[in-house]
C-alpha cells in the first residue's frame, strides 16, 4: 500500500483502490492530491497486476471538488491553470486507462468531484450520497469534463438545469435519470462495491479495454465509422488468450479463468 496523508493507494487481488483521504475538508482536492492521483492512474495503466480500478473516498464525502483555500490566497494560481494542470489530466487518464474504472460514491460528490466520478466507466453510490454541480454557486462554469459527460448521460435539458441551478441530486434520482449505474443501501454499499470490482478484475481485461475505447469514440463517429471500428476491435479481441479461454470454457461447460491477456 502506498500511503500519503491525503490519498491512499493499494493493490489487492487485481484491484487498485485509490481513496481520497481528506475527510476534514470533505475530500476536497489540492495540488498534492491532484498530482498524486495522476501518478497513481499512470501506475495503474503500467502495472499488469492491475485489472480494475476503484476510486472512492474516506468519511462522509466522496469528493467536494477543488479546495478553495488553495485558490484564494495572494499568490494563488488562477483557476484556469489548476483546471489545465490538475483536473484535465486526471479525466484524460481515466478515459485512456485500459482497465475499467469504478467510482464508488460514498457521500457527497460536488463540483469537480462529481465530474471526476462521471468520467469513470461505472458509477455506483450509497443511497445517502448526492451529486451537485456546484460551480454556478460561486460564479464558475462546470469543468473536469462536466459539460461533456453530463449532457451525454442525462440529456441537454436536465444537464443544463442542474448546472445552472446547482440543485442537489440524490443517488436514487441519479439512477432514475441515467446519471449513474446503481445506488446501494448504506449498509451493503461496501460489500456490493467489492463484488463489482472483483467481478470486473476477473473478466477479460483486453476485451473490456477495447469496449471502453469504442465507447470513447462513439459520439464522434457516424454509424459506418463505428461499425468499422467494431470490426477492427473485434479482430483484436479475437486474438486474445482470454477469448480462446472463454470459448473453451463455454464448450466444456465450465467457468472460464481469464488472465487479462
């Protein structure tokens, strides 16, 4: 386990867990947290032992977004500089990562914290958690990919309303509108998250990566382009060891053992 005061990182049974650990400030992000998160995402990409990534928080919050104390002093960096150097690289690393990234939203996810969660491949939350596009409340615009992901997830009208008003969305409402995948009761949240990430870590990692890459490109392609991309990635998937194992297991009526190769 890699322990820093503000971000915990560990790898166990194929799952890399990255945990925000500033509960006293609702896991808000400062420079140290942002740069450490970038580094750990790079480690996840490079380490073949990692087959799924879990992003979550300690305490009552998932992540409250930017630590405003960092940008209000006399020598503080501009907000735009922080977005460019801290948040944009994180979002791009999550989307480029050749392994599934699960956001387990254990509490409030606000501002950039909400949008970092929405950048992940699968988002689940405690029923007591909530999502807030809080930027308008301090005169800023939604960043960290919010204006990209949210309209694609829930439609332009709802995304516009939530971003303009800054209204809070409960986890249950987020499921209903298609913002996130599932909400679990607080009592079973940890066990359900563990089952989910362990399931993904045991699946054909390259096939999942190819699926993720296809989804990354789908909104920029027309139908013909997407069909060609599917054919290309299917060729790659069919050349993997896991594909051969999956077919063999099906024919032999047994559970497959995938290695991620």
